[in-house]
C-alpha cells in the first residue's frame, strides 16, 4: 500500500484522497524509514488557510437592511461588525425611518378615511371611497417601488438619500 509523502495518509491510487498530492512510488508507512513531506526541492504548495470570516460584504449588508423593514434595520445596528460601518449604519437608519414613516402614513390615511366616512353622506362617501382606493393603490405601488429601489441602490454601492429622512439617517450614522 502506498502512503502520501505530503500528509502521510494511505493512498490506494495515484493521488492522495486527503490532500490530492500525486503518489510517486510505493514507500514505507509514515514514521517507518523516512520523513513525512515531499522530497527536497519538490515541495507541494500547502493548502491555503481559510480566510478569516469578517461577515458579509458591505453592499449586501446595506441591501439587507431594507428587506424586512425596520426590523432588519435595528438588527444591523446591533450586530457586530456592521454597527461600526458608517455605510451599513446609514442604510439601517434610513430603513428604520422609511418604514416607520410609511407605517405612520398608513395609520394617518386610515384615520382620515374613518373620519370622512363618519362625516360625509353615503353617496359622496362611496364616490370618494372609490377614488381613495385607487389613490391608495398608486401610493402603495410607489412605496413598494421606493423600497425595492432602495435595496437595489444599496446593493450597487450607490445609496439613495431620501428627502427629509436621508439627511437624518446620515446624521445618525455619522457619515
């Protein structure tokens, strides 16, 4: 039976099943007559050490800040090493501010609809209700498009600074 000169593993074929080094000739088992390792001058390159894990890339983290709204924004503000990166912090704060303002906007729209339903006569309320539904759909699609566009721009390292909340996010992020 042949043994790998590089790692000492038992190698039944032409290549070592553990490290992949070619098996030149049959030799004694490791520790029985020669040193482990390649012959002098014919060294094999050692396997590269695994890279230290530093987390995901900045653009991916920035885009993920928006994916589940303010929840992922808060998550990236808490998790190391993202909470120290000003670009990720900006996207996290902008995500929080954008989604909270979106929630406040929909609550205000719902309250306005309830007030108008209580004040207006039924016929006028029904007509305005149809227009309200159509306007609500357009506004919802605009919010959806903005949300997707924010993720897209963050992923491409070209952040979109929204009016009003963007400068607040920049100030909070320290960028």
